[in-house]
DNA sequence: CGTATGACGAGCC
DNA sequence: AGGCTCGCCATAC
C-alpha cells in the first residue's frame, strides 16, 4: 500500500463505518463516533459527515444523537421527525422532555446501568 | 483567500 | 440544576 497519505479509508468513510456499526435499537453520540473514528474531540465533524449523507444512503444516521441524548436537529425540522420516527420504530423510547436515556440505549453499552436487552429485565 | 456558519461538547456562573 | 458562550475545523460564498 502507498505509505504516507491516508493509508486507510477517508475520514468520512471511517465515520460512516462507525455509525453503521450501531445495532438497531441502540444509539451513539457524535463525540463517541468521533473518538471511534480516530478524531476524539471533533464531534462536529461527525455531524457534518452525517449532514453530507445522501437520502439513499444505508448509513443509520438516525442512531446518532448529541451527548445530551437529544436529537440535534431543529424540533420543527423535517429531519427531526424522520429521525425520531426511525428511532421509535426500532424501540428507542423518548423521555417526556424528548430525551433518550443514554444509560439504556447508548452504544457501546455502559456498565453499572441496566440495558434495554430484549429480555425486558432491568 | 477571508468571513460566516454549523446534525457538538464542555465549562462557567 | 440549567442556560449561555467559546472552541473546534470543514464547508459555503
């Protein structure tokens, strides 16, 4: 392989790969995706990468929310409704404040908190 | 090429 | 406990 430049996939491609690794019914945050993609601290770049996605993309962009567990799109935006519907369609529940419980749905799972496993025991 | 902006995050009060 | 501001850097014009 040609040394020097990007021996690996492009940054966006790495971001898309990380996002694609999120299973259905789980969510991740921009910051975590950034860290997993090799650019810790650059959460905004992840948001930008998803913004660049095309409508026909198979990347589960809707499984990415901000560190507060909220959809980062404008609540009155069309994208917000789409993302929320897709998440609820996968079983992700929203708080009365439109917040997702990251302790239950965050991917990769966190220890010390019960997960939303299919067994329904928590 | 410089200014403005944005699908974020952490700190400050 | 929560709203506001700054910093980060690629993209748009």
